């Protein structure tokens, strides 16, 4: 029931809805439960509603941690 | 797709797994076992799908909690929905509900017998149905945790704006924090770490758990659903156990905020009030559910059609209650993979892909 991955907002409509995209598939999404959505925001969608935005700065920081961990691991592994 | 693939980096996964093994070895020196419960069906599914249980040390046990909304839906609730179809009322529901066994039948059976059951992707599909069929009564099956509640009750707002009188909700909403308390109080459960749900927490926030963690002194980590999120969550719990600490940590800060989602919480408070709720296989947990407030009873299907969602006689051989409390693993149920399979589920835990028995069936055999 819960599509756990973030989708990108690619179109905003007047009635508080929008179109989001995930892996080239488009979904109509109700945006009334989140604040001030902008184009290119990433949102978490559940049952046709965006329930929260992805904090991109936080997400990028996490990704950097994972890249560092991966690099450290392969360095160790090869050494 | 960096927000997906980046969270599935297998070298990073190995690195965290290595740390997990180190921590587990230290725990084992102290003869300690980590019994970690994930209280969310999407975690259960991810753990099974990525084979996380298999790469963990022996003294780190993952236990699936009551976090699949379908699995904790009472047989009596299904019976009530079926009885509505027999009165020419149309049921609109998420697809997972169709195969959940009631006392003797499922909604799929009712549909086979001529009952009208519409499968919806979003609750707004039900609003559309009501609009297009003004002579027909539509009842939406309002199951789910805090994540699902706001989308479902948006039906009421929409119906009021569009002056629709032929749509209502049969509520059986469930709340996670009271369930955590019940699990922590349950002597048979003996969990010493909680992996807290990702998207329930996106709605309710971090701070609501503080009292719980403080009172029961159980390490608790809010984690996302990607494999690296889960591994980091487990690592964080082991660190706490190793250091004899019990803290609340938000590992999913990219989505979960301290105060949760204000708009969604306001909507819940405006339309709903707490109520005792019956959890299948577990029993009644005080104030662990939500019902529509008196002012909105026109949208409350149980009042509108005077039906009860209590009683019900589920198949007593099903041990979902013990599975959901981590007392047995799914394959310890005598019916598992014999009479009970995803195609012919005896109990609700085998129905939804988020159910412990179904996830176990699909990935762990
Ligand atoms: S295997 Fe089937 S009968 Fe046994 S506990 Fe799971 S759902 Fe219930």
C-alpha cells in the first residue's frame, strides 16, 4: 500500500494536485497534505497522496556517508 | 534514481554488516541476545526481500510486529463489510482487503456471489465512484495506521465540498504508539529493541515516542525502508544495547520531522477522536484506534447503516496473534505452507505482501 520511494513532482495543477514521476511512470498525486510544494521537489506518496517531502540536503548527506563507507570497505578489502 | 540506488549500495551494506557482526560478538560475550521488532509491514517486506535476516549474526533476531494493517483487521470487520454488500451497498477498498478471511468468507467470495466490491488505488477513487453513481451508497474500508488515515479521511472533506451524501467510511484505524506500549507491557514478547516505522513517523513525528522510550527504556530507532536504512537502524540499536543505553534516534531525518506532518495531524484531530480498538489475534488495546467525531457521523458507515464490527469468529487454528507478537516465527505455525498459502490464506498474516507469514513464504523458504 505504501510506495516507499520518493517521486519527483513534475507538474503542479490548480486544484492542489500534481503529477509525479517515478522511473518514467507518471502518477496523479494529491498534494493537499503537504505544504508549499514546488516543481522538482521529491515527495513520499501513499495511497495517492503526498504525505511528506524529502529533505534533499539530508538525503544527500546520507548518500555521501554510504559512498564513504563503500570506499573505505573496498580499500580495506583490497589492502 | 540516486534516491533509490544510493540506498542500496552493496559495498556500504557489507561495511555496516561487518560492524553489526562486531557489535553482536561483543553482546555475545555478555551472553546478550538482541531481539529487535520491526513494527511496520513495509520493513517486514524489505527485510524479507533483501535477505537481511540471513546476513545477521545468530544473536540478532528480527521479529515482525503487528505493523500490517490488513493483518490486524478483525474478522468481525470483514463480516460487517460483507453484510453491507448483501444490502446492495457498494464497498470500495484497497485491494489487500479482498482475501482477508472473515468468520467464514472473504470479500472476494462476496464479490463472487454478486456483491459489489471496487478496488481503489487512492481513497479519492471512491469519491469519484460516489459522484458518478449518485443513487448508490459507497462505503470505503477505512483501515490503516497513521500514514493511511489522512488520505482516507480526506474523503470526508471532499464529500463535504462536493455535497456528496452517498459516501461513508467504515473505520478500523489503528495507532502505533499505544500498540508499542501494549507490546512493551506484554511479558511474552520480550523485545529489547524497536525499529520504528518510517512513514507512520513521517505523520506523527519523532517527539511522540519520547515518553515511551523513557518509560520502558527500550532502544528505539526510526528507520527508512531501504536496505541500508534498515542495516543502519539495526547497527544503532546494537550500539545502544552494547552501551546499555535506551535512546530514541531518528535515522530517517530525510523524511521524518520532529513534530511530524502538521497538516495531516490537524486533519486527524479535526475529524477523528481516539477509541479503543480490537487488534486481530492480540485483543483490545485502549485508545489505540480512531473513530469519526459525532459531527461527522453522516460519514460513519457503522452509524449510517447500524452495523457492528464486533464479535466475529476467525479460524482459531491461525496463530497470527503469536506471530505478530514475535512469540513464534511464521513457519512454526502448523498450517504454514500447508493449508495456509498466499493463494489460500487461512489467516490475515498470509494475505497482504506486508504480512509476516506472506513475506516469509515468498522470500525465506
Ligand atoms: S501461517 Fe496462516 S494460519 Fe498460520 S499464523 Fe500465518 S496466517 Fe495464520
